[in-house]
């Protein structure tokens, strides 16, 4: 197969775009998709400061590198979860990556915050993943606001987004359907959240990471039995193989014609948010936010 652009030998074939690319033209293709994703949804500008959440996985590292190459003002944020056999490796990958490319990095250590995930796990009688997700999102938001960033970016890709959309649709979860998308505007104690890789699949991002020589973290979290949405992602993969391009169409159709309808409905119903009585961040509970409740529970367990 030949490169669609320069006609030299192709190293990547993309069915959804009905095209093959050589390494150089593939990097350009990836860059164009990221740029279109940012500009078409007005995610942020070059004048704004962006905090990029870096897990050590290929998606977030690829995102960070590409934004830096496109001259965006980026700083990395890694949350060290304190999980033995997993967190030190992930943190090492992120630290080496940022120093290799001369990129700014902030690390938040959950053990130092009184929230190491193994202790949280020991305290809960249910799987720790949702509490862990809540803690991560809390520190993404808090760091972005405390340090004056304009937006917080994550490495979610098209496969993550479409699987989540499909899952929300299967449950007709109108609250989630009303604000799912590449951008969630900042408001009342919440930083703007953006997902600049929303046009790119896992496969496309993995190819970019490989061609750019990005070292990434392989060890899966020892507490989660599998990646999220595995079944739905498999189903969508089969759909995409039979109908190339359908995933992106489905997602873009939702953004254009689905989301506004759900958003109007949710705005009519409106949920009241109040500041957490301890840390001040918004919560619907009327008292402590979820993270402060977890922290308090750990303190009583240790007392
Ligand atoms: P995941 O839910 O693990 O697929 O992660 C989705 C996105 O959240 C990643 O692409 C990162 O941007 C971010 N993320 C996940 N875990 C961490 C972490 N420990 N520190 C910083 N960012 C993270
Ligand atoms: Fe949070 Fe596994 S990464 S529970
Ligand atoms: Zn709180």
C-alpha cells in the first residue's frame, strides 16, 4: 500500500479514512485531527493555560506531546494513587516523559493527601474504582482552579467517548447525555474540561505514540478486573469493521442533534449544587463532598 499523500510506502492503514500513510504523513494526519477537534469545538486557544492529566498511558502522553508540538501552553498533572506495584511505575513513566521533552509537570501524591487508594479500598465494601475516579476528578478540578489554569484536558479518545455514549444511551441516562462531549464549560467551582483526542480512535492514537517513540505504562490497575466498557468497545469495534466511519458519525450526530435536546431538558429540571462544608468545592449533597466523606471515613478507621 502507498501513502495517500506522498506515495511512498505506507506504514499505517486506516479503513475509516480509506487511506494509508507513511510515518511522516501519518503524524501530519494525527496533528490535523487534533487541530480540527480543538478548533471545531472551540476547546481552548493558544493564549490559555492548559493542565493535561497524565496517567502514564499512551493516550494522555500522546495528547501532551501533540499539544506542545502545536505550541499550546501545557503543564502535565499526574495523580500518584499510591497503589503498590502500579503507581510508582506510572509516575516514573510520566516523569521521564516530561523531562525528556522539557515539559512542565505537577504531581499530586494521594498518600500525602491522606487518600492512598489501598487504604480507601480497605475501607469500602464495594469495588474501589468509582471512589478512585471521584478522587482523581476532584484533584484534577482542584489543581486546575487553585493554580489558575483555563482548562483541564484528559486523554479520552473516540472509542472511550462512543462507548460511554452508548452506555449512557442504553440506560437513557438523560443527566449524563445532557453534558457528555469533548467540552464541558467551566462553571460554579468547576474547571472547563476538554478531550482534544475525541476525533481519534485508540488504534490511531497508539500508532502515533509508537511512531513518536513514546514509552508508556503497560501495567493495568491491580484493582480493576478489566478496562472499562470492554464489552461495548468490542461491539462497537465489530460495527466499525462492517461500517467504517460509523463511530465518528454516531458521535458527531449526537453532539449536533442529540445533546442539545438533553441539555435543554436538564436545564429545566436543574440540580442545586452547594459548596462542601469542609473544602468548599461544589457538591449536590448539601454537606460534605464525596472526597471529604472518604477522607473522614479513613480518619475514623485509623483513630
Ligand atoms: P482512564 O479512565 O484510566 O482511561 O483515564 C482517562 C484519562 O484520565 C487519561 O487519559 C488521563 O488523561 C486521565 N488520568 C487517568 N488516571 C490518571 C492519573 N493517575 N493521573 C493523571 N491523569 C490521569
Ligand atoms: Fe483507580 Fe484502579 S486506577 S482503582
Ligand atoms: Zn469537600
